[in-house]
């Protein structure tokens, strides 16, 4: 449904935009044709036309034209109307005089409708309809007087018969055509889109039914031969039109009824067909015209009344919706109670806060729904007539949750039986007050004082009471902040500032500095003992609490002692850190020295073991050769451990330097696999090596071989027999990529992030007694980092582990390292 506000006029107040001269000429042609046609259609028994539509068109022309042009249009109307009368067969003198009368009528009616040309013609209210009736009666009366005089003195006809017939004919025309044209020319502004014919709220089937009923009634009333009056039958369908169609649609039907009725009457049909009788023609003609005028007035009045009613209803609905929207969007809790204190409405905020819907609280007292039963007495006291106050009550928000709401009550204006309870949730404010009180009452060493504008102490926390050795009552009983200070110090500071007001000297740092810092002052205990304090003053906003300044004070001596203790502790901490660094350095030096000293004899031992097993030595028994191989294998393990310790020591001693040279990782893989063959001799493992062509990076071949040896050895240790170890070398995404994968036992997720830490061993490796020092992967990570690469580990327990190394290609500028 399209809503039309009540203030939207049926005819815009700016209806008179001024027609162009070409349009005015077209209107003049229409007026000429209507004049000639109306006279020629008049019955032979009377020279007065049954209906004079040219009158209404002439008035509408003036209404739609600027008043400044009326002085030109009025003579033009005289000429055009005279020519129309002349073309209809009237004598020249009669035609000119009738043309003058027609123009006078049009000017009078237009002047009344536009307020003498000072405004625009309106058709918004019943008052505007009344103005239209007055203007029509005045204009038609003038036309009747002038027309009667013309007939009486020029053609020797009946003055009063002409007065009645001409006046009624013109009045009927004005009442139908003038408002119809006014409505039609304002259609773009006055009716909502889609409602040219039917009013808002009227469906298309109803409008079609009304139109069909009107046509049938007009046929039934006006087509038969005259018998008994049946014109009253038409009023029912036109009342229907006025109530359910737009004013434009209803008046269009009236125009159709007027044309159809007049035409049928001319041919002796319908209730007014007796007009052909020369003895009664004038009277019956007046009856037809009165019928048309009455039909127009009834229909127009009903249409405007219905429109105003719809507009008023729409405005009331919009106002109600606006008020409901405002009420529902406000944060205040609203309850509307009747005289028996039962809830008749509750707003959205109250519904959301209570978790209850409207039907759960309607018709019940608030203390049975959202308030506590024990609060009934306080609610009755709050809403009692003449009581103006506030009461705080718990508000139920659920079985185990309540909030504090401050309530006020007022009688609604115009209905003393309705009571509005307004609640503001003050839970946060009360919580803040309790928190502030908790801070003030806390066992703090900081003194906090609230001061009034003149420096009187409003509140004091326990820290202030303890620091000054005074009770809260003593501090807040008219005592001023300056009463706590050393008088000599205050006078000296006031003298420096050039003021005699000691309190002004205290607050100068607040009033004259954007961000005041702490200042050292001397306070006096009750017994006169001096205490040095660091004082900070802050200015508060004016909130009606009486507190203008807040003072924070700390014992300066205690603070200095605390700062000195912290400084001493920091010195000790630095010394301890330096000692730990020295211990760590000595440890690294010791490990490097021991490793170096171990490597020389180990190398010698392994050399002699090699000689013993060579053909140049004495022949060995199988048992001796087995023992010698075990000694050799364990010696090499010890030598590898020593080498790892030496490498780690060099790395920890400082940044690892890499002697850059192009290295094809395929060569590094081949060398590493040769060194790892010995560890795989007695194992049932499948080794898969895949490369996709040259993969050249920049670095040291021996270091990269060590990385691969450590990764392959690690895979061999943790892969059960029957498993697979895969080594891949390829160029991917502009990097050299090495992957060493196994189908071994895997690494728990919690241990993956620590596998590159020095000396770290996964819990399952230690539990399974797998040999190792926890240095291999740490060395891998540091060597790869020195080559500007990255190493990552992905593992799943029971499925295996994959180590992936990415190194820059040799042509990516890696040689700059």
C-alpha cells in the first residue's frame, strides 16, 4: 500500500505555473468549439443550452494562467465566446453581449479561487470546496443577471427563465470541469504513483467493479423514455466513487454522467427527457443542471473528505510508528501502567533487558514479572499522585542475574489513569562507585585526596589517613589541603609566583600546565613531624560531585629507598649476567680445547686400526677382524662426535663464514651417500635418489655434504628395517631444494619445534636408546642459515619424517655472501 501524508494537497499550492501562448491558443479553440456545439445541441424549444462546458474551461484557463495575463485573456475570451455564439446561430449583438457575460463570469470565479490573483487555486480541504461553491455561485449569478438582461432587452425573452437556466447551466459546468482540470493538471504531484484512478487502499477489482456499476446505472437511468424519476439511483454509485476512487477519477465519472445525461435528455430520454416540452423546458433544464451540480458537489466533497481521512490516518500511523520507534530505540526502560498498576506496554529496551516478551508482562503488576515481590510497596509509593522522586530497584534479567535500575514515574498528560515508569540502568555507575570506594579503602601507600574548588578535602583514602596519621573524619571536617603543608614552603612558593593565595600556588601547576608532573612538597603530621611527598594534582570535570581537584601523594623518602633498592638489584643482576656469559665462554673454550685434543689421538688410533686390517699387516683371525671392525666403527662415531663439537664451537664463537663457490648439490648428495654407506651396511633399507638435472647453489661443498650426511644418518637411525629413505634434489620456484624423507617412527608434534635446538633429543629417541648427541640437526640448521637458506621439518608419528632445505640458486646473487 502506498502511503500519502496528510499534508499532501490534492492540488499543489504552486498550481499556476503560467501557460505558454501556444497552449492558450489551443484552449481558445476548445472554448470556441464548446460554445458553438452547446448552442447547436440545445433543444429547439429553448435558446439556452442544457449545459455550458465552455464556462468551466474558461475559468480553468484563467486559473492556470498568471494573473498578469488576465487583462489580455479577458478580451480574448469575449471575442472567442462571441464567435462561438455567432457560429451557434445567435445574432451578432446577442453573441457579443453573451461573450462579455461569459468572460465576466470566468474572471470573477478565477479571482475568488486565487484570492484576487495573489495566490494559487487550491483544492485540498473542504474549505477549498466551499470556496469553489461560493466562487461558482457568484460567477453563475453574474452570468444569469447579465444573460437575463440580454434576453429581456435585446430579444424580448423571459428574464427570470433565462436567469435560472443560464445560471444553472454555467454553475453545473463550473462545478464539474474546473475542479476536474485543476486535479488533472496537478496529477504529477498530488497522487502517489499507480493511483491515477483508484485511491490508496482500493484494489483494482473494486475499481473495475465500480466503473462497470456506474456505466450500468447511467444506462438504466438515462436511456429509457421518461416515466418516473430515477436519477436518485445514480447517487449510490457516485458516493461509492467519491469514497473509493481518487478525486480525479470520481469527477471524470461525473463528467461522463453529465455529458451522457445531457445528450440523452436532448433526445427525450431519461428522467429529464421532458425538456423538449416548450412549456416546461426551462424548469426541467434547470433540474438537469441542478442534478449535475449536486452530483459533482457530493462526489468531490466525499473524495476530498476520504482523502483527508486517509491522510490523517496515515499521519497518525506514521506518528505512532515514529513514537514507537523512538521508544523502542531509547536505552531507557519504559513501563506503561494503568490505574490498577498493571502493565499495558513495555518498550524494546525493557524487553531486551528483562528477556521477556510483551505477552508475558501485559496485565500483570511489574513486581510479579520484572521486579521483586518485596518491591511492591516502593513501586506504589513511587507512582502515588503528587510524588516526584527516584527509587533504585533490582531489575530481573534472568534466574540468577539482576541489575540496578533507577526509576521515576509520571502521569501521562491527557490520561491521568496511565502511568509511565522510566528506568535508567545504573548498574555500571554503582559498580564504578563501588570500585572507586574499594580503591580508596585499599591498603595503599599512595595518598589520594579529593578537593573542592577552594581546596577543602572532600574525601581521603586510607593511604592518606595512614600517611598523615589522621582519621577520615578529621581530614574531611573542613580541613584544607594547604593546612597539611609546611607554611614556610607555601609562602616561599607563593612569593615566587607573585601571588598571596597559598592554594593558588599549589594548583598553579594544574591550571597553567597541560600535563603537570609531580612536585616535591613537605607535609606535616598532626604532631608536627615533616614528611617529604611527591605531589601530583589533576583537575576533574564539573559533574556535580563537588570534587574539582584530585591529589595523589607518595612518600618521597620511601620512593627514593625503593628506587635505590631497585638500582642495587639491577647492579647485582648485571654482574650475575656477566658471570654467566663468562662461564658460557669458558665452557665453549673448554669444549673446543677438549674436542681438539681428542681428535688427534683418535685420528692416530683409527690410522693404526686401518693398518692392522690391511694386507700389509699380520693375518688376523675372523674373530680378531670382527673385534677390530667394532673398534673402528666406535672410533669413527667418537670422531664424528668430536667433529660436531668443534663445528658447534666455531658457530657459537661468532658468525659462521662461508667460502663461496658454485656447488652442484648432486655432487654433494653423491659424496654424502658414500660417507653414509657404512651406516647402512648391516641394515635392510631401500635408498631412493632422485635428481632432475643440475642444481647449482653458492657455498662450501664440505659443509653441504655434512648437512646431507647428518640428515641421512638421522633417517637411518630412526627407520626400521624394511623401510625406505628418499633423497631428492631439484630446482623449484627459483630455489635449490633438497629433501630427505624416511618412513621411520616419526617425531611427536610437541618435539618438532625443538629438533633444531642444540643437544635436544626427542623423548622417544632417548627411550629407544638410539645413539646420538643432539647436535646433528642443530648443525644442519646453522649451516643452512649461513648459506642463506631455510630448513623445515614435517613429521607424522608412525609415518615418517621429511626435512626440506631451500637454498638460493647460484645466479641469484648468493655469491655476494
